């Protein structure tokens, strides 16, 4: 993802109140004053949950149609 795409997405999410700028910052030794931090709003969390449910529904339909198989867990 290029910077224009990323910053465009951030701008749209801010305008839609899905995210907001966070005042929380990491240790000053690890931070850069120019860096911005964001967090999900309540609306943003609801949108994430709705999208996850939508995608789960698509996966279930694909599995029922035999288009996907369950992913086998693999020991690392």
C-alpha cells in the first residue's frame, strides 16, 4: 500500500468517525513527534464486527458449496 492510499484511507475513516486520533503515546525514546496514533471509535468497532460477521458468512457459504476446506491446524 502506498502512502497516498494509506493517508487517503485514514482521512476517510476520520471523516466517517470510525477512528480518532489518540493522545496516548509510547515511550518518548521510541516516539517521533511527527507520528500520529489512532484508535477505533465505538462506531469503528461496530463496523469491524459487522464486517467480520459478513466475511464469516461468505466463508460458510463457500465451505457449504465445497469451494473451501477448513484449514488444518499445524503444530509449529
